[in-house]
C-alpha cells in the first residue's frame, strides 16, 4: 500500500474508533432508539433520491436493513445507554468476527479449522475475560448492558453473512438503500418504548452538540468510512487492508480514556489483547485463501505496486474480516 493509502486506512480506523465516543455524546442528547433512527435517516436522505437501487433482490435489502440497522445498532445504542462504556463497546463489538465465522460455517458451509479455529478460541477467551471483569465490577457498567452489546455483535455477524449471500456490486448504493429500512421501524419502537414526550423533548431541544453527533455517526463514520474502506478493498488485497481494522478498538479505548475519562483496568487490557490477536488470526488469512471465501474473483496484480491489485468487479467487504464497528 502507498503511504497515502496507509494514512487513509489509519484515518478510517480512527474515525470508527472515535465514533463510540460520539455515540456516547449523542445518547446524552437523544433517547437511544430515536438516535438510531435519526442516524440512518441522515444516511438515507437525501442520498436515496440520487443513488440508484443496488442490483440485488429487495429481500436482501430488507433482511440486512432489519438485522444490521434495526437490531444490531438498536442493541448497541441501548447497551451504551444502559451503561456500557464506549471504549469497552468498541472492543466487545469486534466479537462480530466470531459470530460471522460461526454463521458462515452454518449458512455458507465454510470450513472452520486450523488457524481460524485457534483465533476464534482466543477472541472468545478475551470476551469471556472482559465479561468476568464487567461482572466483578472491574469495568464500569452493568452486565446487562454488556449482554446487549454482545447481542449487537451477534446480529452484526448475521448481517455480514446475509450481505455475503446478497453480493451487492456497489458499496455506496448498498449502504444508502439498507439505511432506508431502519428509520420508520426504529421511530415506531422509540414512540412505544421511550415515549412521545421524550422524543419530542429531544427534537425540540436539539443542540449543536446533538446535530454534530448525528452528522458524525451518519455522514463521517457511515458514508465516508464505508465508502473509503470499500475503495481500499477494491484497490488492494484484503490481507493488506484488513489489519488496519484491528486499530478500531485501540482508537476507541484510547479516545474514551482521553475524552471521557473511562478507566481501563488491567484485566480489560488483557482482554483487549486476546480479542485483537484472536480476530487477527481469524480474519487475516494466508496466500492460499480459498476463492470460495471471497466475494470477488481473485485479483490480478498490477506491475510495480506490491500488494496493490486490480479487481475484476467491485467488492463489498467480506464478512469474515473485521468489519465496520458501528
């Protein structure tokens, strides 16, 4: 990768890591389900009127829009609202790689053995260690909030595999159109669970901080992050790009410590090391990566660019790699 593209990959990881701090700030201005609905509304409108529908069946748009947009992000926002620390959320959510691999084994009949199996066991040990620390009070926040974020990781893994099956050819169109699905259902859930009074109070009393949080999570983290990451995956081999996503919890935990004053215990640090190493073993495969596990045909190297590649068709990020955190 060129130095400029390495800098872009690090920037994306930093944007996604800091996103958890911004979600924390946004939840101080909006009820969680309303905030989640507004997040996807910002992504979808007005872009949906200018971006054509992706060339996939409507059922995939609806399925991924529900699992990723409504359930995954709904559980994440509810978990953080219930007290899950932003930094720990950025780490625990990476367990999606475990659930992606398990769902892919069942639904895509992908083989799970060797280094990937060791990686899953290592990452799972890290999540268990973080859960023990959370339950023992070593990390702030109730264990129920921890469980909600684990649930978000489960549905993120499921949505990854559904995206693999859908195989959308255009990343931007796919992101915009699946973002059309969540706003109205989430708004309805917000009215039922959080109440119209709370929603009205948040909307009528909206502050510049709230607007900034919405703009960040919708436009910067989602649209910029996703499209830029897809560009890197179209330009280089996945094995060259994927390691940079392991920086997301590093940025997430460090920014939470610096900006929110969150305490990071020694046990949580150990759990973070296990999760990051485990995900690295799971997602970063060797040169004999099977074609079946990719969404595109094997790329053709261009002369003089090292790992840089020229893909035969657009690529959507593969589910088994560490994906977008939020």
